[in-house]
C-alpha cells in the first residue's frame, strides 16, 4: 500500500515529520517497507532558460544551446552552460529543466558526464518528462511557462516534493488499504486529528433508466448489496493535474477522469468502484448472477477469459459485462466519447472473489481489496461521494440511486475487561484511556460493551479488543519486570496433566529409537479419505494448496508420506513418530491428541550372523506397551481385533478397557501402502493419550513394590477347539476365572495342521495355556488349586466351545 504525505494530509491534520510518521506506523503494526523521497532523486533538476539555440554545425538533428542556469537557486548568480540537445522543440527563449554534470538521470539510469557530440562540447542535459520518470512523453524536452522561477527546483515548482510511503498490510487489516483508515490509526495514537469525509446529499434529478438485480442464490452470500447511479451529460477526458499527480505518485497510470476517480476512491477510502458506459448497456438491467460456464469475457486488461460455472458476473442482454469485484469488461468500458455513465458500488463476498480471481489468475486492486474485506456500510456513501466528484469534474447530473439487497448487518459487541487488558499487556493503561482508544478507532462504547465498526471484520472477540488497546498504547513502552510470587513456597505446576503425559509419551517414543517428525495438520482429500476423513466438516475454506485441503483425521498419512519421501532417496529402514492433534470435525470437541509411530523395513541391519529380519506386529506391540506403561496405563488390558480399515485385519489389534480404546497397533494394510507409495512392510501404533486412564495414585513418587512371599503355582491346560477360535479368546476367558488370584495367562503351544486334525478331528486344533496363580495371604491348598482349575476349564470351554484335551 503506497500513499504520499500530502495525500495523507487530506485525511489527517498533523504536523508530524515523515520520520515520526513512519516510526509510528511500524509501531502500530502497519510496517513501513520504504519511503521514496523525490528530493533524493530529482532534487538536482532546476528550472533554466535557453538563451540561444543554433543549428549544430555537423548534425542536422542537433542544436547547440546556451543555457542560463542558477545553481544557487532563484536570484543567485547566473551560470551559462553549453548543451547539445536533440529535442525538436529546443529553441531560443525556452524555459525548461536542466541537469548539471554529475546528476543521476533516473529515466536513463546514467550519471551525466561532460561530453562531445560531433565535435561540440556538451555539459549537462535539457530533460524530458520520461527522463524524470514523470510520464512516457519523450517527444521533446519539458517546456515551462515563461514566468517559471529560474533556478528553482523543478520538484518544488511542480509540487512533486512529496515523499511516498509504502507500508505492508497484513490480511487482518483491510481498513488500512485506504488512506483514511491509516489516518484513523495515526489519529488514535495522537499524531493529529482525523478529517471526517464530506458526505454529499445528491438529489436524484431523474429515475435511472438502468436497473440492478441480484439473483436469489447470490443475494444470501455472494453479493448482498449492489447499488448504482446513472450520470448523464458527462464530458470525459484527461483528469485534473492534482488527480493525475496523486495517482502517478503511487505508480498508477492516469487513464481518464472517470476511471481515475474510481482509482482515487480505491486508494483513498478502500472503496473500489466501477463505471459502465450506460449507452453500451443493453436491456436496461444489470444482473448479478453466477456464470453458467463457457462464457467468453474480454476484460479491460485486453485478455479474453473463459468463465467457469459459478463465477460471479455482471451481465446485460448482450452477455457478461464485468467480472464481479475483479475487473470490468471492454464492451462497456468508458472512453473519451462517453456521455452517460452508470456508476456502481457493491459489496462482494471475499471468499467468492478470492476463488474466482485465483482460478482466472487475475490480479487487480479491486480483487485485492474485496477478497480481504471492504466496509459494507460505506457502499452507498462511497457511491454518493464518487458521483459528486464525477459531477464536479465531468459535469452532468445524477439520477436517483437504484439498488438491490441491503448492507450487511455486522453489529456485534464484546465486553471490555480493563483489568484483563492490563494483565495481558503488562502495562498500566487506565480504563478511561482504553475506552478513548477504542472510541478513536471507531468502536461504539456502551458502558464496557464495545461494538466494532463495520470496517473492522477482524475484531471477533475480547482478545481483539486487548490487541487494539495495546497496539495504540505502543508495546514499545513495555518495561521488563520480575514476576511477582503470590504464594510463598513451591509454585503450582504450569503444565496440565494432558500436557505432562504428552511430554512423557514423546520422550518415551524417542527413547525407543524413533525419530520425531512434525508434519502439516493439513492433507489432501484423497489421503484423508483413506483414513476415515475428507468430509466437508474438516475442509479448509482457503487452503494453502490442493495438497492441504483437509484437516488430518490421523497422524499416519503424514508419517507414511514422510516414509515415502525417504524411501525415494534410498533410506529404506525407518523409525518415525509424531505427537499432535487429529480432527474429526470443525468444532472444539472434535480434536484428539495422538502419539503415533511407524517402523519400516528391517528390524536390524545386515550382519554376518544373518540376524536381519523384517519388522512385524510384535515390534509395534512391544513399543506401544512401553508407551502405555510410561503413561500409567493399567497392566491388565484387553486386546481386540476391532480396528479401522487401514490396519491389516489379521495382524493388528486394539488395546483398551471395555469400550475405551487406548491404543491400536499392527501392520498397515497393503492397500494403504500402495496408495501412499510406500514399500512395506510397515508396522505402526497409535496411542490416544487422553483415553489412557489417570493412575489412581497421583503422587510424584512410585508406589511401593509389592512382592508376595508365598509360592506361586503354575498349571498347564490344553484345550481342543475349532480351528477358527482365536487364542486371545481362551486367554481372556482364563484370566477372568479369578481376577484376584490369577496373575498371568499365556499361550505356550498350538497344535494345528493335518496331524492335529488326524488326532482331534477335522477343523480342530489344540491351544495350550500356562496359568500362574499367585496367592497373597496364605499358601494354596490342593483343593483350592483344583477349584480354580475347574473354574478355568469351565470358563474357557464356555467361551471357545472346546473341550479339555
């Protein structure tokens, strides 16, 4: 965003220097990227007079000029200089602009040196406008009126000694895309008084012959408000010099009075406008609707664009006349022959404008502002102000306003907490000063309730009120101070229990040999769908790229993508992990904290003993059990096969307690690996940290080690069961026979295959279990052991449908 000092003075009464203004702007959050001082580049060019201009003796197109210069300024001693000039308008008596030897000419990029042209010495230059970067005119040298003060600096005479300030605008400050908004911030800081815009009251002299109409599907969001006036009897042509100077100073090329006025309001008030040649509008109605797709549109930049379905356009009976909020069309553009114009002012939805502009790759000042947000309440005032300027500069008379829709209702209020402001900012800012700051920025104060102005769509809560107060108060005034200790003794923990467990999980997984990754929380829709996501609830409205369109439903896609990139570079054996949030929806409760690790390739490098092997499900199981133990999970848990579809159905499991799933482990499904372009096998684990129960004892010390002094008893059982029965079913059943007495149950043998079926029957197998009984109070008697054994047999046979072998 560029503006000149004099243009800023149109909106702000201030005597502050450029240095003070630039320092303040940066402190306010409007970072100054540069200041262009014309005196630094054009200060050496002074007004001179050609005393005599004669034909060059050796060149037909050159003249030898005797030039009267005044290096010391007006009234100083005259110095006569000889200059060889090739301009056709060089003549005796001409008052022009002289550049002495040693001057840097910005239009040519050279430093002037004494020269000799066709045998005649030349010491300096008579300059054209292009050589001073004032225009593209190079047909002749600058020709000034005879009463121009000789010896004066040209920039002072032409009013060009006007510093140009360029600031960086963050996306949350669309109001600063207008000079009036910048002036408002400076006035709130105390650097002057804001000049309120003069809102004219224009009575419509006649009803507008052109009507406007917004389609129903766009009125709700795409274009809530569209207004316009017809102004008849205008005379278009070059704009006044003051207006051209304003636009040229910020790098814009003046086109005509009508177009220059719309550009003026774009930069002065962040209010883009557009003018149609009313005589070229067919049918008498401008319609705002969505393109059907395939329409061809010749824009004002001279390029033809093919529109896609859904893109907003303004059309008449001839077709598309303007790409809404982005660029007008050649068909209805204004020329010097324009007599009647239709001036439009509208509010366009930022997302719709950004989507269309990005798809068509059109960058314009209007798009830049509409996609960040303009003031919806300024639609009609901006229309009236521009209509008044057109009447003042081009003549004519204005019609009554025609409009469809209405300005958006942006009213919302948030409570200002003065004590909270002081606490967060760390500065003593009196309540009265806080209220005064918000009032100066346009907020309406009703007690402690602050209503943001319509031009501040970024203010969405109490925190934004704090930011505004701190910004105007200046964070540069903050002074370091030690934090006061409220209660003597050991301070309370800073981290929450979940944060502490997250830290513990991260350290444990790293200790197991995994390398930590930090991937984006955004993934592409295809990858998200592979892991149960990809719905509209987690779709990003304005994604960074097409590969980051959805919030991730799991950490596995990011880790698998990282594994694929490493494998593509020759790293085949990997151990990667990440701890971070995953999302099932867009609401606050739709977020979970996961700790996920993957093992890829071999479990050990090749060696002379041939111990190399591929990773398997038991590697993941061992690691996830270590993580759960670190988090304080109970030692006795349940393992089930109810896992998501991206896990291998026969080589994976879920660890939990009842319906609460704490972790999942196993091989990643080969289909998923093929989709993610990962060479397997890959085993992984995922821990849902919040689902791990908190330990019953929450003291920082470990509980006392409890070891029974009584002899443990082990009994072996073998059961004949169906070949389809899982060993886990038998283990869980045996474990449940006596939870207090049975310490552990494990499978030590399975007898399967043709030999087993030959002995036990077709479709049968044998499962052998070792059950360890650990008494706590007294040694077990034979009768007690037999009673527990009978209960184990009963439980297992009932659960598996088998028999004791």
